[in-house]
C-alpha cells in the first residue's frame, strides 16, 4: 500500500511538472493503483486479551477508547477537554475537524481518566511492545478502528451510519474498505 501510494504521489508530481512545462515528457510509473486493502480485524479473544493485558494502565485505556470510538490514533492523542462534551467530542485529524460520537464505554473511560497527551512516537512504540509481548501477530493500532467498523456492520448498522461514525468522506470509502471483510459473512445461498 505504501509503495502504491508513493507511486501515485510521484506520478501526480510528474504530471503537474509536465503540464506546467517544467519537464520535457511524462512517463507514469506503473503500479500506483495496484495495492491490497488491509483487512485485518481483531477476534473477540484478541480484543479481550488487549483490553485485559495491555500495559501501562493509561495506555490500556487509550487502546480501549480507540476501539470504542473508532477514532484514529492522532485524533484522540490530541483532544483537549474543551472539545469533549457529554455524548460527543470534536477532533482534528486526517479529514479536518469532525464529530466523534461517545458511547457509554468511551464515556466511562473519559469519566475515570485524564486525557492523553502522547507524542507521535509513543503510541506505535508502546503498541508494538504490547502486541509482541502478547503474541498477537500482524497487529497494527489502526486495526482497532477497522474492527470497530466491522463489528458495527456485523450488528446490522447501515453502511451510511458506519461511514459517518468513522468520519469517512463518502460511503464509497467505507464500502471499499469494508466490503471485502463482509464477503465472508454472507451465508450460503
């Protein structure tokens, strides 16, 4: 995915350079649209292990909060108390400012903890140490967000609602990322 994204960016820059007559010709690098969408979600037992065993305690709460809200790591790393309300919070992230709904579990975590002020490196380093120690293979922090969305769809929530909860720019984005996961859930017909 990273290679494909980099190829798309380089091709875009080269197209712009050719259009503005800064380079003599434009030959796109192949492979920019060929990538596999990551479809890793946590099983119920993996989630239980994460919620019970991740250390330190404040990071455990961060992990649980990320799952219960479906928010991106960067969005909850930077929240301030002025942006937290009873049943929602305002976050600044990848897609600009958005509303993140707080369910009862997320609200409970906020009521019992102070907000997090982690550096950009703290989350991936602490996450990696924990999943290695717990023996959970191929686990990325962002998989918590994917598992949140997947579980909502499995519960029968409309794709439009899941899209809004995840802060996707369109339902098409949600469908593109979650349709491959749901194929396995279709019963025999």
